[in-house]
């Protein structure tokens, strides 16, 4: 495996520090701009980490996924749920492209079944969770893109222990967001669950993809 450059290591460490510390910023007297900058820094620095390691189209695709994730983080607070969701959905579509370009060889029937169940269950649960039934179809549409992304990650050649599990963590995080608009409204722990699952998921997705691509490139740079 190719060694990670010092700038990339620094970017990854800074991303983890920013993402974890963001949860401790919630009780600080910050302006909206300061809070959103802190929020976007975690995944934004993951995008920088991916960019510093990118050598191929796939490397730049995972960078773009992180860029739209960071953009979604900021837009959720600055422009509202719908605008933020659109940014995330663009990121999901790019991720689907990345994972489809890197499909796992010899996908088993069990893996296909699990991927199909993941999509069906996510869309169904997402549709049922919000109290605002007028918005439920839009939630289900977003959940369709989200769950297809996770299913493609699970059936890609990237490690399931990182990228696959990370994508599932992203799904659970978003389902908690929808649940906060319904049965889990006013539950204080939900915010911590949403952010911790989301940021940890994005981190291991990014690391799983970049490390696999670096391993592929190693014979070419030896």
C-alpha cells in the first residue's frame, strides 16, 4: 500500500477532530455562521484528505462525494431541509456511480438479497416515520437514492467493514432525522445519534475507498 502523505494525514486528523468536537459546540454561544462552519469542517476536511490522495477518476469521485456531503451539512442549516437534501442526493448519485464502476466480482445471491432488502426497508420506514404526511413522499424519494447508494456500497469491491458499514450508518443516521420529525420528537439523544453515526459513516466510507485505491496504485508507483 502506498504511504499516506503528511498533508493527507494532517487533513484526516483535523477532520476527525473537527467532526467529533462539533458535538461539543452545541451549547456554545456561537453565531449561525460559526456553527455551520464548524459543522461543515469535518466532512469538508475529509474531502481535502480524499483530494490529496486522489490519483484517478475514482479518487476524485470520492472527493466529490465528500464535497457534496459537506455542502449538505451547511445548507441544511443555512437554506433548509429540502436544499440540504438535494446536495446530499447529488452526493449519493456520485457515490452510486463510483460504486457501480467498482462492483464486486462474483456477488453472491445473499449479498444481492441483503442489498434489495436494505433499499425496500429504508424507503418503507422513511415513508412511515414523519408526522407530516404531505412530505412523506419526498422523504421516501430521498431515501430511495440514499438506500441505493448504500446497497451499491455493500456490493462494491470496497471493504464492507469500512465503506459498506459506513454507508449503512449513513442510512440509520438519516432515518433518525426522519424519526425526529415523528415518533422521536423532543428526544435529546437523537441529535447525538444522528451526528455520530453520520460523521463516523462518512469517515469510514472515505477511508475504505481511498485506501483501496491506494493499494491498487501501489504496484504502479513502486
